[in-house]
C-alpha cells in the first residue's frame, strides 16, 4: 500500500533516508585502548587520547576495521580497500579534540542493499555508504544546582555510520528497515543493536513532495532511540511539512528533535552543510589500506544471515514464508527454533514458538533470551504430544504451568494426572454411557448426521477433562453406531 498524505493541492509522498549510528562491538575504542563497557562510573574509561591531551596520537584498533568490513559484507556492499580518516571540525563541550575523526570522501564501505519483506511485497533499499568514526562524550545536565558535567567514557568509542539512500516511502518501511538492519548487525555480532542503551541511534531525513516531483528540502530528525519513535517522528514531521507547504510556506533545511511526549518535532538548529565542518585528512593517521585477501578471509567466516536462513527454513522445514520470516527476524528466536526443531516435527515446533511462546513473552515484555521455558523443556513437551502421551489441548495447560512454575513437562503431566486416556476399556465405558444418556443424538448419528459425531467427541473430552484420545473416541463411536 502506498503511503500518501492527502492535501488540498493533491496527494503528498514522503521521502525518507536514514542515518544509523551503530556502536561497534569491540572491547577497546577506535583509536585508544580504553574500555567500552556500558554503565561504568563517569570518566572511568578515558585514555589520554580520548581526553585529547596534547601530543597523544591515535592508533587504529584493528578489531573495529574487521567489524566494519564484516558489516559491509553483510549489507552486500562493496568494500573499499583504500579509505581515509578525516577530521570533522566543530566545537562542543563533550568533544575535547575540537574535531571528530570520521571518514568523509573515502569511506571504508560503499553501496549495498537491505531487503525488506513488506506486506505488499519485497522492497530493496539502497545503502549509500558505511564509514567509521568516533563517538563524542556525553553532557549531563543537572538542574539544582544548575550545572553541566562531562562524561568522556563514550568519547572515542567506535561507531559505524550507515547511511541509506532516500529510498524509503513510509513510516512502516522505515521501521522495517531499522528492524532488518538491527537483525543483520546482531547476526554478524558487529553491534548489539541495543537502542535503549544508545548502541544504535537513528537520524531520519524527511521530505515530502507530490509524486513524480524532484526532491524537496529535507529536515533531519536527530538521535531517535527506538523503532517506534522513528516511525512516529517521521509521521509527525511529514504531516508538519505538508501543512507548511499547503499554507504557502517553505520547509527550511534544519535539524529537529522528536518529542515523543508531545508527538511533535521541534527545531533545534539550522542544518550545517558539509563545508561548514572543514573536513581534511587527519595528519595523525595514515590512509587505511587493506587487501582483498583480508576481505575474503572475513567473508569466508560470515555467519548465515536472516535472508538466507529464511530461505533455508522454507525449503528444509517446509515452513510458511510468514512463519519463517517471524522466526529469523531475531537471531535468538532463530536459534531457539533450530534447537527445538532438531529431530522433531518442525511445523509443530514453529507453531509452538510463534503462537504459544511468543504470546507469553509479548505479554510479559520479555525477549526470548529471558524466556522461562527453554528449548530443551519445550522440546520435551512437544515430544509428549507427538507420542500421544497428551493431547494438544492438555499440552497448553502443561505449558502454562511450565511458564508460571517451571519444571519438566513429563513430571507436570505425571503430578497433575494429565496423561491422555488411551485405555480402550476406559474410553469404551465413557462412550457407552454417553450413548445411553443421549439416545436422540445417537439416532441422529445413525442417520448420518456428521456434526453429531463432533458433538459426541466434545462431550467425551468434557467428561474426561480433555484427557480422552479424540481419535479413539471417534473410532469407538463408529464401531458402536456406524
Ligand atoms: Mn556521524
């Protein structure tokens, strides 16, 4: 479905490009050996380089280079064997160097692709580039007394800035892009994707136009820290711009901030142009030259990524494409499912993960890594269904107990007496009783009313509290009345 905003001058299309800052998984910073652990005491992870002491020289951290190349390969992008670090000059209290070391004209990664599965069909979103750069420190504002403190723990931490082409056309596509990019980064192990902790931050460039027109002026919404907020911010900003144009005004190029509480974007400052930053190659660092062999070695060690995994789940496990997509969207879910499906009915396993386990996790706001039921125990439960020890209905009750109290499903079945009744004698007695108690229905059954068969099975399940084996009930009914 095309996302259009109706206006008096016609429909408006939204054009979105995303710039994502992804913190590289590395124990040390981009140009220093200081630690990068989240949540440490302020200013406890700061080397002399990060504090910009005079005479200190940056030294490139090879792990970060490898991670950037790995990410580029995961985005099906061209890797540039020659790249250059440049200084991006600006003043801010949390930037002691007075410049950020970044890459500008020659980034390490060029054009790539991210594939999206949208309800209306597949979409290919272009990646413009990926470059490495340093993060800045953090200003902490105190109200009483009114002071600002600087924490340099984040100063110099390695980031990948991943820039998309302006290919996105709706808040939904932007949300899908963020989720897909985060999944790829997590599969690769190059960024933990944790938006709440700021390891993944998004700037959204938004403009509107009548379909078919040239691109108009864009506004940049800075530092959005959740996928939901990215989508909301774009929606509000697009509507604001349409209003500006429709009331005869012009959108100005500027940096804006999204306020989720008020559901609006606000102007922060007029947008700088690249030349305002006086980029120039950092004289303290040599150009970064890597070899094709180095890239190939990283390529040969890439893990299976979500798109490939989805195809394999469809072909090997015969899963429906929608189910496969849900399972591979998150690396932990995919691994959980694979462990569960091993040697079992994969479709049944997929159903249990998607419909039962995810329902519980969603309700409790937990990730699959925090699940109280592990793949081992859920597997045992599925085995009990497969070998007819319990019915699918009873299994749901057992699962509830596993969720609330934990424990081995076989033990729960034993303790609560939930075993399926497969004893022919016991079921026969039950069926005889039902026939004797309901002569009318028995007659209807004999007259060939098939619905009544279902009614009898329902009664038998009720009488046995769900424990009668429905197939056996059916067979006995047929034998006695058919
Ligand atoms: Mn940047």
